[in-house]
C-alpha cells in the first residue's frame, strides 16, 4: 500500500498517476522520483516494426512523457505475426499513425509525435538532438550506422535491438561513458550482410523479448536504476533458450567513438 498523501506532497503526482504507475513506483530503484523522470522523458523510437511496437507499448504503459515514432511504412498483413501494436483492421494505414492510435488508447497521458519517413541526414540529426534516448529498432544496416554516428555526435544514449529467425541481439551505447563502445566498433559499415525478417523469417516472441529488453534499458537509463549493459552485447538463441554475453570494448581508432575527449 502506498502513502499517497506523502507522495503527492513530495512530487505533485495526481491520485490517478499514483494508481496508474503504482506497481513500478513500489520498486525502490524507481520510486516517485524515477516516475517523475519517466514522465519528463522524451524517447525516440526509430522503426515501429516488431521491436519498436513492443518497446513503444511498454514505454507508453510506463508513463514515458513523450514518445516520437518514426517509420515510413504501412501496416501489412505479414506484419501482424509479430508487430503487436497493429490489428487486422489497420492494414494499409501508416504504421506511425496506427501505432499512435494504439498507444493513445493504452495511455492518453503520453505525448506522441509521429514522423512518417525514414530518418536520414538533417532530419535524423534534428530528431535525435531533440530526444533524451534513442531506440534503434530498424531492420537495415545503413540506418544503424547513421543512427550510431548521429547519437555519438549529439551525445545521446542509444539502445540497439535486432532479431532474426530464432536469434536476438541487444546493445546499449552511452557516448558520455568512456568505457562504452559504439555500434561501429564491432560492425563493419562496408558489410554487404543485410538480412531482413521478410527474407529470413523470425519468430514473433523473439522480437518481443528483445523489444521488451530495449524498453527495460531505456527505463534504467532514465531512472538510473540498476546497471546498464555497457561494454557487452547480449545474444539470445531461442532454440536453446540460452543467452550469451559478448564483451565489447571501444575499438582503438574507431572513427565514431574514438574521437571522444
Ligand atoms: Zn566505436
């Protein structure tokens, strides 16, 4: 049972907010101050496919103050196997609009902005510079390298997720932490390897696991709870249900993160 009077005096949360977010306010690592930070946070989700829809649902439910959703695509029947912000009737709608509708119904308190476009160049820079944390939920390597570069340019924490077939991957990069590598420290931008779920298949719940973990790391970044996944990449194999941890240090001479002072 929470002492609503004490909380209201301390942090000016409404009775409805105290009820709504009670389960996470009860966690000492979050508490009322963590909830206040969540309510003040602005998270950018690039790509609202399998990963992005799951992360967006949890971050909206948690009371993130502002979510910006970016994606150029429309909802298709083949998406519905894993992209769980969408339903059958939403086929043909812009994904960002359909996702906005679902999130607004889930939590009207969240301020939602949408960009129905791929983010590159100046638009990517402007959008990243305005957010507190960036979730890379895209499905192509070219975007991943550009997002990584721009996050380091504007010193924004980046939570990267990927999933294909029965496998998932999660990394967190924090430019302000000198122990943090970047995406380009261990991926080659000249690689021609660009696998997509539509060409290779993916199990829906695998995407759900990784998207949920992206939401977890975003909430930890905002609230300061726990320890972040810095200097490590997690690899998930659903067939054996095993996780592997890969240690990743900043690569000497990396042209993206090697410039930090
Ligand atoms: Zn690097």
